[in-house]
C-alpha cells in the first residue's frame, strides 16, 4: 500500500498546475480523511513543496515532510482530538 507522500507525488505532476479541488477529491479517495488531506496541503505549503494559486496546486519539488522526531511515535486520540493527533505525528 502506498503512503500519503507517495500518493501526493503520484497525483501531482512536478511543474504543472492542477485543479486543487480535483487533487483533494482524488487524495480523499485514497486516505478517506478530510482532515488529513487539509493537513497534507498545509504541510506541503509550509515545507515549500506545494504552491497554490487561483485554486490550482503545483508540485514544486518532490513532496516530503521533514519528520519532527527520529523515534517512532504512537498517538492515540478520540474525536474531537483527531486533528491534534495528526498534527503531532506530521
């Protein structure tokens, strides 16, 4: 199974703008979590992997998120704290 970063790189072609709504919809089909899709996009912008302009998204460089930790982390949460858990891990 592909991870989220591989899926993101697969959906976005480097150097070409793609409709942002289409990208979100396609990524959502794979990860089935709206919050995770939004966090991926936010992290992509923060890490300078993605540019969003006029509701289009472009992959500037291969999507990669710098890990915050070098150790394996397990974060368990219950709603409504899912967002905190995802942000902690990513």
